[in-house]
C-alpha cells in the first residue's frame, strides 16, 4: 500500500474503486487502522468498503499513531487528526469529498467538516462514539497508562508494546503511541529518552483535550449548528456508542437524515443500501 509523508507523519493509505471520493475515518479507537473497515467488530460483516467502492473511490488510511502510520510525541488533538486527513486529500488532489466515520471516526469526520466545510460534500456518521460511559472509559485508560509509566518507566512501555502486540484500546499500559513504537526504531529511541514529567503532561493533556465532554467529542455544538453539510446519522446502542451520542449530533446539525433503527436491523444489506442511497442524493 502507498505510504506518504504528511507534515512529517508517515501515512499509509489505499484508494479503492472509482467514482466520487469518499474519505473514510476508521473505527477502532486508538487502533484506527484502515483494515478495521473489514476486520474490526461489526464492521467486518457490514462490508462497507466492498459495497461503497462499486460507486465511489473509497480512501482509507491508518490514522496517525495507528497501523503502519507514524506519529509524533506531542499532545494529540482532534485538530491534528483533521490536519492529517486534509493533507491526504491534498496529496490525492481531491478538492471535495464525501466523508464517512465509524465509531470514533465520526468525531474526526465532523471536525473536518467544521474546520474545512468547503472540502466536504456530505457526512455519514455511523455509530458515533460518545456519552458519559465512553468518556469515563477513555479517562480510565489514560490513568492506567500513567500509573504503569510512573511505576515502570518509558522503556518498559516500549518493551511491553513490542512483546504483546496489543493496542492502547485493549491494553492501556502500552499507551497511545504503541503502534509507532513497534514500527519506528528512531521514534522508540526518542520516546525512551523523553523527560518523564514532560511525557506525563503530554499524556494527561491528551486525555483532557480529546475526551472533554459527555456527548460526541471533538466538535463544539455551536460549530455544528452552523454547518449546511448533509449528514446521515446511524445510532449505536452500547456503552461506547450510545444513542444519546447520535441524538446529540441530530440535535446540533441542521441538515440530517437520522436512520432510527436498532442495531439488530442494521444488517449489511440494509446498511449498505442506506448509505449508498444517501450518498447518491448529495
């Protein structure tokens, strides 16, 4: 798969199919790799890339600090995820694209629309992550990582990340840079030599900035409220993808198509048809 340097961040991506561009923000939390559209949770059965690429050019990529993409030891933010996505569109020469987010990818999709509304034709927000239980779980994950670092040090994080293969979402001890620690020796050396107090400030700041609310993180309600970009919202119904998160987006966005069906009825065929029908209208 192609790899491109985007502002110093190695980014692995793939384009599949032909037609209008559809930039897809992967599900999977801090392990948001492009393969998650076909291997992660319910998405492995939904078959979105295969179905949507018959009518669109699907652009999938490893979010920074995920999969084979690189990263940087800095406070992470939704703005930095937006910068990577827009830089990828620029690299591909795509002026405007439909966007689709799954799970936490919905936050980046919405943040791109807020920051660069002229680049987005429409949004599909499928099972958006958010809600009180989601925020609390994210903060607990960061607390556990900080505890491990304080007790064992940064070199222990590197060793564990390379031994276990687990990501931050499954094993909080390895932290949000686990994927880069496995694939980039130079980054691992920089990580091991980092000042501990500075590192802890970066990690705690990341937790506070990324997960600062009990609704959908990443975007202010007032910014959503002034968008005129059409959005298809498909609710989840578990502790990380609460119905309140989807309803929040419906409340804030002026132009929405809310698919009010339970997850049990969001079958592959029905979901593919619903998304394709929405995209065709915009």
